[in-house]
C-alpha cells in the first residue's frame, strides 16, 4: 500500500548510479555514455520521484491509524445515545463490527505490534516527558481491551438486552473519553519524541518495517480495508454524511 519497498530500493540504486556517474565525470575518466544514466533510467527515476502522494512515513502511518480509531470512537458515541433509546439489531451488529475492527486494527496491530514493540520502549529509554507517559498508555491499552471484550460479548446476539443498555453505553463513553485523551497525547508528545530518537536513515528503515508488519498482519491494503470497514459501519448507522455534522451558527451574544 505504501509504494515503499521496491520503489525505495530502486531510488537507492538510481541514486548510487547517479553518484557513480558524477564521480566518474568529476575525475574526467568517463565518456559521456559511461558517466550519464541512460535516458530510460532517468525517465523512470523521475517518474518514481513524482509518484503521487509519495511514501507514508512511520509517524504518518501511526497518526492515520488513529484516524480510523477516532472514527470508531465516534461510532461508539453515536451508538451510546442509540442504545439508551432503542435496542435494535442494527446497533448491535454495528457495535460488534466496530469492536472487532478496534480489536484487530487498533489493539492487536497498532498498539501491540507498533506502539508496545517499538515506540514505548524507545521513548522510555530516551527519558523526558514522553517516557513518563509510556506506562500509563500501556495500562490504558489493557483497559481498552477489557472494554472491547465486554462490547464484543454483549453485542453478540441479534438484539441488545434492555438490561445491558445503560452499562454498555457507560462503558463506551468511558472508552471514548480515555482513548481521545490517549491518542491526542500520543500524536502530540509520544510520536514526536519517538521520531527524535531516530536518525533519518533509521526512520526510513522504520517506515519499511511498519509496512512489513502491516502486510504480515493484514496482507495488502490493511489500512485501506480498515477505512472501508469503518465507512460501512458509519453508513449502517446513518453517520456517513459528513455535512450533517456541520455546526449551526451560535446564538447571538
Ligand atoms: Fe496507544
Ligand atoms: Fe496509538
């Protein structure tokens, strides 16, 4: 999905070839045909350099994953209001799908395979403000998993039971509040601090590593599929139309 692996290798080899050519030219030992990249190589390198959108960096990757999870939180907020008023099968099914996405994409991949494996150990080692957050963030991951277990369990049937409605709504509200705070701290403090622990070359390697992990976990198009899943869930609950959320004008002061 990220156009990195082979493209990067190609660019590296192109850059190496270009560097060799420059060196040969500077030493006056190369003929025009030996020292300059072939026209088709130059055209390919230019095309690859101009690939629409370019590559996705590791930190961009983490933050756009948060975007998917934030959309799941918006579903939970809307669903909390609905389950307090009705116990429809549509809501139960949408919540089962949302919690499954949160488990697979958020907890098992984003949290466990990336943050807990790479980000938190590095920022803890580096010290500073971000290091003080790492242990709290891990506790919150565990808390989120308990709530996801609960949502999965109570939405398994076709309909939500009346007795489950209020506890379910409260659990979703609590998860939303925690995770909004959690992801906002990661975006603004922890991920930038992690980036500071890496050289440009190491960050480049992490871009590749995160892509490999994503491919191992989901095959091709892991992120795109997650976006599609949350969009389908939003549609089922009438949340797909963005315009409905445009704020009305405030009252006159
Ligand atoms: Fe996290
Ligand atoms: Fe996160």
